[in-house]
């Protein structure tokens, strides 16, 4: 291979060097911990799926956004751009034999061929959490609670992010009250979905271009600018169908208030989740400063499973990507400390103590602790410096006297305090510390 030949990373993809991998692992660990705390089970599927699975859900235009190709067997396939169609396919094959509701989560890597920008790449990892087989509002509230806690678990608070909530059934009733006929609903949803970024003037122009009544254009433009619950209730105070459609949102809010999460909620008429398969309450999480794309989005999708041959089961879920979340954690200074770190660093004084030091290192590792040591012969002072660079908590020093007595000098590298312990006492303390920490770490 030519020495001047280079292979650049593909645009929109990432390398995860240890520091970046630590951030990814921190996010994944939090996602898994929170999801399991709510009683969800993890699943996965293949990263390569039939292209028709996405065309069936989103239409032929989706192909331009996918990494799709014909495989060696002549099949039209695509790298998965989202997880919900795979979930629907999996459940179509298995759900009839499963008790309901089904509570599953997954952290797949997803791929989309689109322009890269801050918060959006051509690949990302995404937390998907779904409840399938429960139609009540309690499932909608539970799903949003998981989403909020998945962000809270990373150290972000109500001052950092907000959950904006709406209901597609409510939007449909508003359209009906304004005289917008059903064939124009999808186009209106697309305009409203972009209203926050487009501004009032462009939103009005886009709605006018749909040949709506002037009063409907004015009303929808106003709701897009002030999509508050108070404005909606005031404008449609005499429309019973609209007021009735607010009831699920009231119950939803009451449940999240009871869970202590109500402060994160904000009703927003412009949150409609442009995808056609949403059928009820929908939501998106945003940073309060409004500097980033949505942290996550989701809602109720009661008919999607039928599209891929499954049984007609109600479902609600969300997807939360790691890219925007990582940006927000960096902006708030909440990324974990990165760099080498270990529980113990073994130090031997002369070459004769290397063997007992290595034996002790292995015993500590078997107890669940992380242990490092230098590979080349060095003096004790240099080994101590290396231990500090490696982020070790404790240095375990074995010299001729310690080797003869079956002991070690244990130095706390933060405080400088040191004491002599028997190796048996050291191993027992390590096991006890590991058990107390739930699987790892020095006592």
C-alpha cells in the first residue's frame, strides 16, 4: 500500500476514540438503567432490512434518504433508518403469543443519507422505547415519563429541557372546526410542523398556498405563533368536539404531575410529528435555550403494526438520538471525566517482586477490580507517577519485606496516606468493595 494514500472517514460518520466512547457509554448506560427501572426489556434486530418495509411506512420518497442497494441475492435492501418498522415486523411474527402490554426498548445504530449538520449526522444511535397492546392514556404518560427520566438521568434538569406535548386527534378536531377538509390535513400538518422554524409570515404564505379559507389561514397562523392551551380553549370555547379532544391531554398531564414530572410539560399546538402514522398524543423534547434540534420525539401509533401484517395492536413509543443529547451534555459541562482510570496500580521495587505483584494483580482483577502496572522496569518514583497518570485510586507497593511477609504497602494517591496490609486483607476488602458497588470498583 502506498504510504501517501489516506482513507478519510466518511462524511457524517464518527470515530469513537476512548474519550468519545466514554460519553457514548455514559449515555447508553443511563438509557438502559432508566428503561429497566420502568420494567422494559431490551431487544434488537438486523441493521439491514427489506427496502419495502420503509416504503410501506413512509412512501417511495423515503428511498432518497436511505442507504439502499440491491444485494447479491437480488433483494432490494436498506440500512435501517429507524427502528419502529423493525419493531412492527418483529411483533407481526411474535406478538400473538405474547402477554400484553409488551414493554420493549432497543438502542440500535441507524443510518440516513442526508446533509450533516450540528445535531444530525448520517449515522446515530437511538434509544427506542415502546409499549404495545395498551390503548389507555396511562401508557402515553408512562412513555413520556421514561423519555424525561432518560434525560434527567444524565444530570439535565427542568431548567435545561422541556417536553412539548400535543394530540393529533385534537389537531384533527381543530381542522374540522375551521372547515379544513380531510384531503388537506396532511399538507396542513406539514406546514404546522415547520412553523417554529419558518416564522409567521412563511407559515401564513404556506397555508394560503393550500387554498384554505382566509379565516382558517388566519386561525392556524395564530395557533402556530401562540400554540398555548389557553389560546386554544379561548378560540374554540363553543366547539364541544375540540374541548372533548382536550380530555386525554388533561388526564395525561394529571398522571405526569402525580409522577412529579409535570414541570417538564408544555402544551404546544405546533408539535404534530409530521409522520402520518401518529394517531394520538405526540411529544418532542427540546433544550430550553432552543439552540438544538429536538432531543427526542414520539407518540401514539395505533395502526402501524397492521401495515406490515401484524395484529391490530395499539402502540406508543419514542426515539431519542445520541447526537443532540451529546451536544447538550457538552454545552452544559455534563460529560463524564475521560482518560485512563483504574482502582489499583501495582508497583514492585525489584524484579524479584514482579511475580508476587502480578499474582496479586490477577487476584484483584478476579475480585472485579481494575488493575494496571508498568510494562518496563522502572524505579518506584516513576511507577508512582505512572499510577497518577493512569488515574489510579490506590498504589499497591510490594518490596522485598512485603513479599516476604505476604503483605503490601497501599497508598491513597489522592491523600498520600499509606498503610501496610496483608494481601489476604487487601483481597477481602476488594471483594467487599466490589459487592458494595454492584460489580466493580475499589473499596
